[in-house]
């Protein structure tokens, strides 16, 4: 029998990809609930005109779906996650999955009490085929043992489209909790690390002085027993770039390196998902657009079989804990 999902909160455009990718693998979305009329609502209705709006949150929580897709305002996601799991649903949350340590503890307790799955959709890995191909190459030993990652996550501010909560620190959680959780996920994944130490963290507002709650720049250094990582995230993408950000990841191994140009290749090939592989035998650029997005099908298998093939629960908890720790360290300076 096919599994079903319901969308809770449409406050971020990431809900488009979350819904679309689950439907692509055959999961029926039985409805959506959202507070008010967020800017993203019209785009959701246009993309998914057949998905009905549910008037009350209680209607959505009691709809009998197997999976809740949560992309509410970041500070509200944890409470929705807890309620969804208490109603018998597994959860795929937009990142960040929570914005405080207290929220993370609430989610951990609820996972333990209900045996539900809490999966945060780290889309910069799970929704980019080039990341899938990089995983395959690393597992095959193409660059030896991974000893460092350098993750860059620049984003376009798009001020005119941003809601009020986007500029409120307590509502979006801080730039490291929010964006850098992607790069922390990638560091742990590609270095094969179970956890890491945050050795340096910094946030600033360089270009938006009239928005004191906004952090438009952040960086993190972290290390584990397997290697080190550097992360830079920002809201400073210039207007001439043809997309929202030139997100890149360099994975350094003992026998070579891989560079992922995920969304654009300035001065190079058109399109997305460009992978550069350099080792002792080859130096080439690879089109990775056909590598697939296995996270979504694996999550469905995990829901059916109560397994952890898409991402372990421990990894998901650890990524968000490290992101919160980095944010705390940066703001304590």
C-alpha cells in the first residue's frame, strides 16, 4: 500500500522540493496546512493544484498520513515536529530542524517516546545529484581517505520576497544554525565522522545595518578524529550571478580531491551539478546530473521497514547539535 504525507507549514520555498520529490517516488500528499497566507503559498498552489488545503492544524495532524513535511517558520518547526510524532507520523523537516537546544531536547525525547523518525532534509546534499556522485566516488576510494572539507554556502538575500521573520534572529535561528547546518552535515558525511569539535565560529552583519537581527556572514572551523573542515555562509550573492548562490564543496583526500560546483559553473559549462575529480590517474570535469537523489526513496524504505538507510537518527541529531553549538560560540564572542 502506498504511503502518504501531509505538509505542515509552507513558510519556506524548500517545501516545494520536499513535496515534489516525495510525490516523484509515489507518495501521495493528502493535504497541507499553513498559518495565514505566506508568500510561498501561491507558488505551492500553482505547483500542486490537486493538493487540498486543510483548514485547521488538528485536521492535518489527524489526517492519518505516514509522514509530515514541515517547513514552517524555523522557530516553530520543533513544536510541529513533536505534535506530528505524537500523532503517529514520521517527520521530514526543512533545515534547520530546530533553533534552540531546548527544542532539540524536546525532539530527542519525543523520538525516544514514540519511536518515530526525525529526518532533516539537508537539501544541499540530498537534493543535488552531484553530491550523490561525490558520495559514490569517496566510497570507492577515488581520492583516498578524506581529511578535509571546505564548504561554501553563499545565498542571495532577495530582500523584496523575504517575510518579517527572516530578519528576526529568534525566529530564523541565526545564520550558522540555519545555513551552516548543510555544511556540517556534509563534513560529517564525507569525512565519515560521528561527531566533531567546533574550534572557531563567527557571525557578523556587514551589509545590512538597518536589520540588526540579520546575520549576513558566518564561518565555522571544526575538526574530528578523521579531519578538519572550514565553512563559510553568507547572504551576499551579487545580482549578476544567474542563480541564488554559487554553492561549492571541496573534498580533500590523501590521494586526490573532488570539487562540487552544485548550482553554477561561472565561466565553464552550463547547467548544474558539475564535479571535478583529480587524483593520480585522472583530472576531469564530470556531468553528474544523472546521479539521482536516493535520499527520498531510502526514507520511504525506512518508514516501511523502520531502518536508517537515508540517514541515521544519530547523525541528524549530531548535525543540529553542532550547528546550535557553533551559533552559541559565535554569539558569545
